[in-house]
């Protein structure tokens, strides 16, 4: 044998209970109950045990149990000297039990220490410790040499068989964990490949279509600008310019979605600053930046986009501030505006489905987060749908469904909090 098996600890998977079947667990509990029952029976069946003697015997049993628990913990952590020290204490308890007339308890402790020593300690430490204990026990008990050798050999073989079985179980558990990790990596690779395929399809169809629309809308704008001025010409030009802006924003969002699918998104703080630059919004990032899950990062981006779109639609000219903070277990995005006083482009406030805030809230809830929104600061999530009006998710029939901001509106706030 090479030196390695003599000095190596059993693997932690072998020393722990990982990978044990229910039958093995029940058998282990039965063995522990039998050992404990033998100790109790041998202790309290003695006639001389009564009064303070019974108290002392019970204290000794509890001390033995505590030392056995400490030995199992120390061997699980591969701490050699504490393990050997606790084992010596247990063997000393066995010798003391034999000297005071508790022979059955001494035999149970002796056999248990011998088997457990071979099973859980490195062989270079287990063999000398066990041989020393056997020698001392033979001298103190006066057992015959032949019977002692047979008993010792049987306990050695039993402990080593348990050691090999535990090692085989630990190896099987490690292989199972590795197989599960490999399957998870394979599934992740397949998901990334599928996302890349979807990104290519979106790029080939939607991005090219939007680019073509931008070209045609730009050509239409240049052609309309050559016509004589008039109400009809100005109205058509305004509509074409608005459609061109919407197509440009759609193309930008498509590219962001493609970057998200490919896992190539820009840092969140940089994205928020770039997004706010078009509206002149103030951006503050608090906390130490760290990588976020793709779903969380995409949710923050979409909520910021929708909040700024609502400001442009319902409060044009309002001052906007964006606060993004990294918490210990979550991230928070707050978008506030000061309230608008001038009208936006004709028809813009009434555009859209009216469910922007509802979609943002559903996106947050899917990630285990919350979204609160309402005028003059955040309100409870349950009330925001009724109090937000057209800028929330009140939908058709909500008060002020025309989309025009109220004359005394003091601003609006959207607050997103999601686990990170």
C-alpha cells in the first residue's frame, strides 16, 4: 500500500450522513438505541446503584454521550488531536466502568471505540490508538491472549469494512453531485444557445424591419419639409417625426433585448445615466455595484424606461430624478418627477394600452419584489392602481383617463424593489 491510504482521512462525505438511504438511517438509529439501552440497562440493573450512585452513573452516561458527539464532530472536521483526545477519554471511561463493576458498559464502550476508531480516523493514528487500548484492556481485565486476539481482529475487520463502505458511499455521493452539476451546466449551455438563436432571429426580422422603417420615415420627413407651410403639412410632419422617434426607441430597446439575450448588457449604472441623458434627468447610484441576475437587471431597465416614458407622456417638462441603490439582499429603483405644466404632443398622453404600471408590477412580482407608485410619493402597492390614474395602471375608466395632468399635480413616484 502507498503511504497515502495510511495518512489520509476518510472523505467528509463518508464521515457525514449524506447519501444514506432510509433503511441505512433506520438501522443506524436502531444500533444507537441498542447501544444506549445496553449502557442504561447495565448501569441501573446493578444492585448497588441507588441514590447518589444513580446520579453519578447518569452523569457518567451523559459525559460519555457528550464525548462521543464531540468525537464525531472532530473527525468530521478532520481535527486529529481533538479526535484522539476524545477517544482516549472514552476508553478511559470504559476502563473506569470495568473497575467499578459495570462490565457490560465497559465492553460496549470498548467495542464501540475500537470500531469507530478504525472507521473514522486515519489508519496511521487509528491502529496505534486501538492497539494501545486493547493491550491495556487485556491487562486490566485479565482476558486470555487468544480470545483477545480473536476479538481484536474481528473488531478491526468490522471497523475497516465500515470504513470501506463509507468511502464507497462518499464516492457515490460525490459522483452524484458532479453529475448534477454537469447536467445543470449542460442545461445552462443549451439555454444560452437557445437564447442566442432567438437573438439572431429577432435581429434578422425585427431589427432589420425597424431599421428599414427609420429609413422610410426619414425620407418622408425630408420630403414633407419641402412642401409649403400649412396646418395640414405641419400636422403630418409632427406625426412623422413622432413615428420616427418611436421607431428609433423601439430599435434601441430591441438592441438592448438582444444584448440581454446574449448576456452582453452594459453595467446598470451606465445604462441608467445614458437613458436619463435624453430627458435631462438626474441619476444617483448608491452602494457598491455588483453583478446582478439577468432577470433583475432587465426588470430595472424596463421599469426605468416605462417610468420615463410616462413622464414624457403625462408630465412633459418635469424635472426627473432617478435613484438606484444596491442593498445587502436587494436593489431599489426610485423614479420621481416634479409634475408637468405644459402639454405634450397631441395624442401622446392617450397613446398606449394604459397598463404600463400594471406590467411593471407583474414583472416585479415574478421576481419576488414589489412596485409602489402614485402621485406625490409612493403609495401602497394595493392602492396604486386606483390612485395612479392614467399614469398608473388604472386602465380605461379610471379618473382622468384623458391623460392630461391635473392642475394641482405635485409629481409622481415609482419605486421598485427586487431581491438581488
